[in-house]
C-alpha cells in the first residue's frame, strides 16, 4: 500500500510541470489576438513618448491620443455625458453608446 501511494505521489509530481506548461501555452495562444484600433493607437503613442516621464509623458500621451478627435466629436461626447449624468456602470455605458451612435 505504501508503495502504491509513493508511486502515485511521484507520478503526480512528474505531471505537474506538464500541466503548467499546457496552461502557459494556452495563455500565449490567447495573446496572439490582433490589436484593436485603440490598442494600436495607444502603443504608437507610447512609442512616440518613450523616454519621457511623469507629467511630460502624460501630456504627450493626451495630445497624441486626441489628435484624431474632431471638435464635432468632442461636442457630441460632452452633450451625451450631460444627458447621461447620474447614471452608473453598464447603464451609463449603454446610454452613452446609444447617444453617440445617433
């Protein structure tokens, strides 16, 4: 009986690294999804502001990320935010999405 328990314990110990490697491989497979437009833009802006730190980095990122936003889009977002004031969470998100798609 003791030999059986020893054999089982050793086999479980030997299989643990294989299971961990399978989990890591599955995680890596999920990481290969294509980036969204926003993720790509964030990466490009981060690359452009490489070497900066603190407030300088933040202001550089803000400027870079807001380059493609037109004044009309800003005004629409502002009016939708006012319209949905007081809402929270998923309710706010869905209301904003609906308002901005009009």
